[in-house]
C-alpha cells in the first residue's frame, strides 16, 4: 500500500510520501551503526535525562499529535490524547527504573565457589540497532513500549511503521531528536513492506520486534531465523471474557462494552469472545447488547464520539466478511451487523450470538467493534471454549468464587489473566502472548532485557 495519510472518516487522501531510496536507506543504516557505538557507552543517568525530556515534549505536544493520530487512523480524539499521556508515563517509568532493572547480578556464593571462581557477575549489555515493525492501531504506544526500554538499555532503534501513519512515524523520530538523543539513535524508515527483509538481513541490524498480524509475524520470524537474529513478536488476539454466576453483572456488562470497542474495536487485547455461564447468560446478553447499542458513532474529532471509523476500507470489508459468514452459518445478530449510510469506513457496534466452531469468526480475529456471545453450561465448558482458539494473548474472567479464579488462572492459555477487570498494558507488567499470539515479552524488566546480551563474567581466584 502507498505511504500516505488517508482520513478514514472521509476517505480523503491528505498527504503522500515517497519511500526511501537505496542511498538514503544506506545512510540511515550507517547512522544507526555509528550512533550505537557511542550511545551504548552513555550512562543511565544521561539516557534518563533525555528520556524524561522526550516525555515532557510529548506532554506539550499532546493535543497536536492526538489530532494527527485521529486523522491518520480514526481513533476518537479523547483516546488519542490518552494514548499520548500513556506513552509519556512509560517513558518516565523506564527513565526511573532502567538502571535497577539492568543492574549487575551476582549468583549465590555457593555456586560461585563451586565453579572455581573468585567472583561471577551477570551483566546486561545492549545488542545494537533493533528494527521495529509496528502497526497503525496504537501508532504512538506500540512504538514507545519498544523504544523507551530499548534506548534506555543502550540500543538504538529503526522504525518501520505502518504505511497509513507516516506523520506519526516522522513525529516520533523528531521527538527523540528534540529530546537530545544523538543523530541515528532513533530513526523512522519510510519504506514499503517489501524492503523489510533487506533491512532485517543487513548485518548491522542485530534484532527485530514486530507487533502486527500473524502473517507479518511469520514473515519477519522466518527471515530473522534464517539470519539467527533475536525477535519478539506480539501478534493477533481473540481474547475470551468469561462471566460466571457470582460476577457483578452490571459492572461486568458495562466493562465488557469498553473492553470490546476500545480503539474502535481495533485492539489485539480487546475482549472479543464473551463466554457466559448459562445461569446468567440472558441477563448479561441483555445488558451488554443495550450498552453496545447506546454507543455514539460519529466524527472522531468530536469529544462526545465513542466509535469512529475503522482505519481502512479493506479493514471494514474484512470485518464484514466475518459477520456475513457467521450470519450465513446461523448466527443471530442482536445489534448492528450493517454498515451505516455515511462517508468514511464506519461499522456499527455489533453483537452476534449462537456462534459455532464452523464459523470463521470463531477462529479468526475480528478487528473491529464486533462481539461474539457463547453460552457455557459450566466452568469446564467455559475453559474449553476460551482455549478453543489459535490465539493466546490475554483473557478476562469475572467471578467472586476463589476456586473458579484459581482454576481459570491455571488453565486459560493466555499471556495474562485479568480478574474482574479489563485487560490493559502497564509499563511495570510484562506483556505478550502464547500460541499464535507470538512470543517474548514487552514492558517491565522482562521487556527491557529482551534485547540485551546477558553476559556471564567469570573471575578466577
């Protein structure tokens, strides 16, 4: 697809960009290699000073960059501002904690002596330039949750952002430059998907991280594997939302609406499959459907808008195909299900019931405000339905029964379990999935160590 800003609320192309030529791409790769040699020797205090300055600048730019994000990919403006604020928070968190997270470690004295050493130190050293292939749905946050820990660890970053958010991508490079990071420490590469393999195979690139679709993850992992380079992948999700009889139904249904339609429903960690015990199924379905119907669809630049357009015409078409397939297979439409008659790539909040395993939407990720409802006879069936998915990113469980919580935490196949709450990412907690949702972790100490050379230093007596 072309590198361009296309307003999804109108379909209007606002700005187009040329992809980098071979000479400029080479210059940028060389700049990253050069920058790493110096950046890796800076102190944590020096990096933290620049990272905090970047957070300050982002706070100052919040309204302007929020409008850019909303224009490029359609998220409601309130959510865009919140995304910018969340990024600044994460930058400050890593500025504060990176040094302690990467502090030298000393194994137990017994093991040191048993090895014949006088002293052993485990040290975390940066790897080098890291390629980040990032998606459009959270165009700031997805990048910052890589960039903040990577830069604080002493690595440098090269960003290949989604082709429909070029202005946000260019802003990020400018942000780190203005914050005082040296030339080449963080660069945006305006390149097409076809150039990613060339960059990844370049010997100056030491690792890669990708957030995006399963096919994109497979492609990057295949090339990186061939080159024997470290990767972290955060791919799709079709998160279960399990509701048991002891749950607070009013709260569970209200949170379910937000959990499904955050970011216009275009979130990997959005709850998508609502698995409800038969004893409370009807009551939950009534509350949840009413909440979905009540959402205000409109111009994402307006403060009261809760649902804006999907990011692209193709994205809407893909979502419609899943809904149509489910309906043809016998699914019941409780609300929504038909595109509104208005300009832009809008799709209404939709609830589908009577889902079966034969339907595509049971297996594939619905990237938009479409929820599927399942009736479970008991806890065993709820777990079975929840795990009957190729994905395993996150999960939500609603119960006040301690034994049920223990069982669900033990048996759900997911990278996280949120009990009586909605999945959300936080800089202090590891984030990532299992199965086809990817591997590796972002955020927390686990995330900052992903792109470090964990070095054993052995000293003889």
